[in-house]
């Protein structure tokens, strides 16, 4: 059996939980932009993970941080190696903790970015927009001419 979907619809942490609780032997392939990763399950645990250049728990942590991408679950596929020995819930909780920690460190950056750009000579309108298109910070001092807009896009990692 093969199950495919989008990480926006079913988060990787949930996919892991389902496969571990169901005691599945399975391979989950995760693809986001130009990167692919693999999770392998056996006996109710994550036994192996790869997400270039990482192998093991670090690969799981990196994949957990993905909010967009495709996944494919293939039942009955055995792991080529055993690189993870800690219980699956410890691995996932540690990964989610690291993501929360990173997000807290990055929280002030949009305000700092806005303040910096708004303070530059000749800048009259500034928007800092998140990945989903929501305005985080903004300032309009005159009518916006679409021909004079400049976009700066940077994905925080």
C-alpha cells in the first residue's frame, strides 16, 4: 500500500506517530523543494532516517521543520540501516523542542528587518510579509506605484 500527500495537510510528526503506534514496517519519503529525505519504521520505532547531509536523529529533526512538501508512505519497506536507537517519541519531542527554540530566537527578526529597511534613504513604503503572505510589519507613507516596488525575499532557517 502507498499513501501520498502534502505536509500542509498531514504534518510529519503525525505521520511518524501513526506509523509507530501501528507498529508499521514502512518507508516515508519526504520531498521539499529540491531536497528529499527518508524515514524507516520497524517495531513501533523510527529505526533510520536520511535527509542530506544528515543521517539519524538530526535528519528527523531537519525533516520535522518542514511545513511544505510531499510525502509518500510505502508499507513493508525495511530499513537499509539502523541509525536511531532512542524511542520515537523522544526523538520527535526533541526535534519539536529545537524548532520552538529556533522560532523564539527568530521572532524579533521581522521587526528588526522592518526598522532597518524603513530607515534607509528613499524608502517610503515597507512591508515585511511571512511565508503565507500575511503582513507582519508595515508602513505606507504615500500611494504605492506597483512599478516602483522592490521585493526582498529571505527564508529564515
